C-alpha cells in the first residue's frame, strides 16, 4: 500500500517534515489553522529561515506531491497516516509544557479519521501523552520523536542518525517501517520501543546536551577564577572518546525553543510522577546557563569602567544560534536587553534574525549593516557565532569604533588577531592578557 500523509501543524517541525516526506516521494498534505501561513507555504515560501528548506518546499509543490490546507476534513479524507507536529511551549508562569495545541489538533482531527488510520506524534511532549491521545480517539496511535537541529533540519530529516518509533502493535510498526523505508534503506537504524520510552528519548537527549553545555560553562567560571583557558581545557578533555568534543564550547550558553523549555518541562513531569529528585541536577544546569548571561553583563560593565549608562554597545547576533532566524530565548538578545535596561544604548545586528527580534524587543536599535552597527560604539559583544561575524576584519573594525573593546561571548574569534589589531579582547572562561 502506498501511504499518503498528513502533517498537522506547519511551524518549524511540521513544514520541514511535510516538505521532506514529499521529497522522499510521498503525497503529503500540511494542515494549519493559520490561513496566512498556509497561503505562504502554498506559494513555496517558508515563514522562517532554514537553509535549503525553501528549495525543497518549492520543488515538491511544483511536482504536485505537496499541498497545504486549513481543513482537517481534507486531511482525514486525503491521508491514512497523520503526523502531529504542533508546538508544546512552556506554560506561562510554570515549567510544565503547554499541551493545548497537541490535544486541540488531535480533537480537531478525530472526527475525520478512518478506522485504519494511524496517528503519529512527533512533538516533544511529557511522558504519558501518547496514552492520553490513545484514550481520546478510536484509531491507532504511535510516537515518533523528532531530533531536528535548526540550521540542519533538512539533512536531519532526510538523513537522521536514528529513527525511534513507539508502538503498541505490529501493524503500527509495519506502517512506520513502510513510511521510513526510503531512509532506513540507506542504513539509518530504526529503534522500536513502547510509548513512554519513545516520549522520553527526546527530552533525555536534550537534557544530556544541556548538561554538557552547562558543565563546560561551569568549568569556564573556574577557569576565569584560576586564569586558565577553558577553550584549551575543552580541547584536552574532548580527545577522551568517552567525552568527545561536541557541545563543549563555553560561552553564553544555550537558548532557542527546545533545550530550555524541554529540560524545565522534564523536571515538571518528573515531579508529577514522583521522581522529582532524579532530575534536581537539571535545576543547576538551567541556573548555570542563565548565569552566563548575567556574567556577560557584569563583564561589560567592568570593561566600561563600572558604568553602562550613556555607553553604546553593539551586539553581534540576535538569533539564538547561527543559520537560523529563531530568537526564542536568545542569549544574545537577553544580554542586549539587560544592557539596555542598565542604561546603555544597544545596537543589534544579525544576518537573518533582525525582523523577529524587533517584533519581540522593539526598544532596541537594529542595524543590518555590520560596519554601521559597530561604528562609534564603546564595546562590541559577539553573541551569536555567525560565519559573517567570525570572519570580520578586526583591523578595519577598529578604525570605526569609539574604543576597540570586544567580549567574545562564543569564543569563536582568534584572540591574538584581535589583540594585534588593537582590541581589548575578553573571552568567556579565557585568561586576561
């Protein structure tokens, strides 16, 4: 049987999944309650920045394999496999995940499902969600967590390092093996689990990565106190194959729409299950991460003679990571706002994230030209390690600043080159020279 797919929710996860499954040869319909988003996607345009995605989207719309709609009825009539890809943001005023979109999508789809349809959850959810969905509908349910990295979403969908499916029946397993056959044929492993294990995989993976980032940032605090170099420290321990060098880049820490809210929701759910003590270490992981931001503000104040009021500071970066326009929980913007609240004039520049940043923080100054953004500033901070920033000419920039001072918030620059060009350079967790 040739399966036809629906993807419920066309945000970052859903739009990527829909386009990439069409790229694999499936007929796919994407569903969203936002008519403007549906119209935009239907014309081959993506409402966010993600490398290569717009080309994949446009190609498959042109082929006729990919369409978009606001109608859940159309999805039920068209497809037999339905992927739930809606958001699970952090609840306002709490750590737990807001499940409104997930259950809303399932309820809207329920009356349009056929008896042989399969509903597959991909959203990152608290453990127990698949059971709750199975109790709301009469058709079969499976769970298939996503592992997308912003900036690499297309390759992570088409060539993932693993696929995980949580199922209750051989039939559900068979259907998902058929859906993912084009991927597993290339040697990608497919792990079959129960519901709760599949739900826990994503939050467990994100918690481990967050822990690794906060570990090296804790080491950065010690390195600063001891006048040691956290970059060399990370390089040395990274050669140990039990540790590895990935996610050992000290700096401003993690942000975005996944790691922060996922570890908080994981802690909240563990508390509901009576396993709160098992995840108490994640509180410190979260606190270390947030402390890097306040530390950067303190370092800026120190470099500017103890006062921020009346100073002009350029923040290189608005998005939470390079190759993305996502500004959710952006460390760079968080620091920029804190500096502005302390009386500084903050100019922000970013290759892709300025429009999103200005919608969230309209009181900051946004400039799309890097040289103009740096001109006449008292301090520059590298907040997001875009290639455009890593490759800047420090000698040329020194000529336009009021005073050439820089905080390398990502330890992505060559300290010797910047110092040789006349800059006062500070890296997080690196010795002062």
